[in-house]
């Protein structure tokens, strides 16, 4: 805070002395105030919440430069979803990564966060040798400029490369443009579309709010495959209706922990903490004790994602141990949960 002092002409030495004494007193008081403010800031920065945020930041910064491409992708997603704009300059460095999936993820993050400082790089990526990156660049430019990306996306939704088709479908859903429903239903029904295209189309259509897609979500929810049920649960979360919430509650009784946790996470997005019990059992009943390494990682990642959305105190208390987990992918998921649930104090 600046204190402005008007200059005044003093009539005698006594007045001058009084003036300088006043200035000295103000200076002393300011020093005392600054010290108090500094002490308060140091106390705030030393709180458990601040320590968790600091640790989570280190984990994501390390993840962005990890040798494992999947960990870099996961870290990029965390930055985008939690809008950690102070990390976006590091994400933009990955727009030139040798790995296509990483360039794609970084480009998507630029669009989702509307990071305008990367506009020039996005224009360059419209000529990327990989079609996946080109459609991501078109999507991102549409988010941060007046660029019309619909023609480009519609061109690639018919791609014979089904990965390109699936990614195009995802971007159409994220665009928020309901005019894309027609091509999305085409991709859903196309004879040559595979499961990844169809599942992505269901979620994209749900994201655009078309309740008729419930008829396609139901078979996913009762599939014998847990991964299919998880995809169906994500589609319900994307739809975001009261009916979708009611169906999600029924999936809290699924036989597979990951499915229950996925339902708990999506309910958390609704602001519903009903699934907290399913998360608590992971820790209180040591649910992963008899699982192998991969199974443990998977359950802990799902648990962390649910904690991030439900964000009750009884759940966030488990974040410190997840941040210290032996698995990097679990630590990254826990860092995301910290950013989502541990607010600045």
C-alpha cells in the first residue's frame, strides 16, 4: 500500500520537527505492518493445504518432462483440466514433441484452456504431418479465435484411419456445436466404425445434450466388460441430466471397484457425495491388498479421480499417501485431485 503525503511549507523549525517525527512514526508503523503481513503469508504458505499444492505442482512439472510418453500425456491433461495456466508455457513446448500423441494432447490443452499465446504455434500445426494433430489444431484455433473448424472436422470424421475418426468425434463433442449431432450419429452407426469410435461418439453426443443417446448408453452399462461400463458411466456424466444421475447411483453397487469409483466420480461432478463410501472402502478396508501391481494402480487412480470431484474432508485426508505412492501414474492422479479439491486458503 502506498501512502501519499502532500508537501507542505513549514513556517518554523518546530513545525518541521513535528513533520519529520510524524514521517518517522509512519515509517515504523509501516515496517511493523509489513512484518505482520509477511508473517501471515509465511504461516499461510506453511499450511498442510499449501504443502499439498506445492507437492502436486512438483509432481506435474516432473511428469511433463518424464521419459514415459503416457506420463507426459497424463500431466498435460491435469494442467488443462485444472487450468493451471502457470504451467501452460511448459505444455506449449510439447507442441513440438516427436511423439504424435503428446503433440495431440498438448494441442488439445491449448484449446481447452484457450491459451492465446500459442496461437502462432497452432497455425503451424495445421500443416503437421499427422492428421490427428491437424484436427486438434483446428479445434484449438476454433476455441481461441474466430477460426471455423467445422469443415475440417467434418472432413476427417469419415477417415479410414479409425483413430483419426475417434479423435474427430471427441473434438466435435467438445466443440459444443449441436450442428455436429448429425455427423456424430453417422459415425456411431457407420458399419466400419470400431468400438473406440462408437464409444467416443456416444460420449460426444451426450456432451452435446441429446437425451436420445440414453438408448445407446444402456447396453454399455450392462456389458460384461468393466471397461465398457466405465465408458457408459462417463457418457452419463457428460449427459448431466437428472435421469443420468439416478442411473449413476445404481452403478455404485457394481461388482468391480473401478466401476463403482467411476460412478462415484461422476456423481461428484453433479455435486453429489453419495459415492464417498465407495472411495472410503478402498482405504479403510485395504481393498487393494490382494491385488497385483497393475490392479492396485488402476484402483488407486480411480479413487484419486473420485476424491478430486467429491472433495469432502473425509476423503481428501487420503491425498498425502496417494501423492507419495510408488506409482508415478497414481501420484499424477493424486496431484490432479489436489488441484481440484484443495483450494487456496
